[in-house]
C-alpha cells in the first residue's frame, strides 16, 4: 500500500507585480498535488479574478487572506512561505515565517545589506527552518553542464567571466512603487539598483560559473554606478569582482538600452569560450579546432525543489550560503558613493507607444564590451565615465 503525501500548505506574501508569477507557479504545483495555497498576505485582498482557480471550486478551499503574515501563519499552519515583497521587508518577514516553523522561498535580492542578510540567514537557521533564495537561473541544468565543460578543460585555462545585461525599462517602471529606484526609504536601506535587483541574476550566475558563491570567496569589488533616470539608485552600472583564487568576474548592465536583448554570461578560456543565456537555458561552446556547439537545458523550479527538500530530503539548490558572494556585491553597491547622474548629453528621451523612457546611446555596445574584455565603463572609454574613479568599498 503506497502512502500518500498531503500537499504542503503554502502562504504567498506579495501576490501582485512579480508575485503573480509565484501565484501561477503555486497553481501549477497545486494541480500536481505538491502544495496547497493556504493563504495570501497582501495589504489589499486579491479579487476573485486574481484568485481564479483558488476560489474553492477548482481548489480544495479558498485561501485565507490578510495583511498580517504572523496571523496568517498561526491560522493556516503553513509549512512554506513564498516572500515576494519589497526588498527592505525580506528579513523581518523571513524571520516571522521561521518562528512559525515555516520554510522559505525568498525573492532576490534576499536583503538590502550584508548585515540584514546575515540576520536573516542566521535567524532562519537557528529557528530550524530552511531558506531557498529565488535566483531561478541557479536552478538551470546548464550550470552543472558548463562547470563540467570547464573542469574538463574544454576551453583551456579560464581567464575570467563576464556578464552583460541590456534591458529596457520605461520611466513608469521607477514609479511602480514607493521603493522603486531607491537606495533607501525612510532611513532604511533598499538598494534597488540595476545590478542588485532587475539584473541580479546576471551577477549571481556569473559568480556561480566562476565557482565563487560564498562570501569568503570574494577578495574585492570594484563598482561604477550611474543613473540616466531621475532616480536615487543606479540604472547603468558595472562591477568587477576579484575572487579569492585570483579570478575576475565583470558584470555590465543597463536599464537604458537602445534595444532590449537577452542577458548572458560568458566564460573566457585560453582556447575557447562558453556563453550562457541564462533566461533561455541556452549554452554555446566555441573553441579552437571545433565548430560551434549549442545546447538547450532543462531547469528545476525552485519552489518545487524546496518542496522536495522538505518532503524527501532533496538537496536545496540556492541556500543562503550560495548567495554570500552576491551579497558582498550588494554591500559594495550599498556602501559606494551615490550613483553619478549622467550629463544631459549622455542620454536621450525615447517614446515607444505611450511609455517614455531614457536611452543611453552606445550603451548596448559598452555592455557587450564589458562582458567581452572584463573592463569597466571608464576603462572602455565611455566619455561620461572617464572622470569617474573606480570605487572599491
């Protein structure tokens, strides 16, 4: 007789904006019998349309709703909490969940500072709970495949890792919430910059492919932060990490691209290169004496992996320790001087439909060159960056 496993009750904290993707994923896993949406923590309850499929007709029962996570956890007995709320709220909500014995899927970035990150990670561990950080790209099966190619010497000696992210965000993107585009809010760190939030996956994936994921594996961080938009944080930046083994990881990113493109990470070797488009799980190997070889890989969903960890002991893919190096970069961005406002002649207005945005001419090529050469914007000759000192907090 086969024992049946009851679906794990889940509470979703933050179900609008990016939280809608988590809601859809919970619906998928609920259909598979792995989880049950027991509660939704939102300041304003979701409407019946927003809860389509969870209203008690297709689901076992409608989820409880309320603005108080502590009360929801007490009434639902949730085993897992998905936290998709403003960055500055992550630590306190994570610790609230852990006090109730609930495990966590915590959106990236896990915290706005290294101190808050450690408070979260240590507190969750002391409570006997586990935390999975929502770097979905680290669930890609391409990562171990690329690491195996590197370890086998397919591209020779690794010379460095570069990453490029050229995205488009309109001006309304920075007005979507009070914390958007802020370095701090009401005296509290937020650090909502291009490298720490929208293109944080580029940073974390590049560090992972370098094999430097823990805090102690970072020896130094150089930053150059700029802003074309009328915001407090950075929208066009680059960072170079020196690892404890002497490796170099350079990430160049912008939200003011001329044309939006797929972000990627490239591992440079003495006899070849491996490019990984991490949103597509696509890998291209180019090496001396061989034709290009492209593969597409699968991906393990991080919430599903967390459920499997809790129910049968599968290894957790993105525990807090796997984000220590990334958080060193966040800390460097947080403690560096304020982002430099680009001069008026360094950007232009563009209007596509009814969504005005700001574009930095030439930034697409600069972002690609940063990933290719492992240089910072000033070293690449960007005129608006030439007078900028490299900041090493």
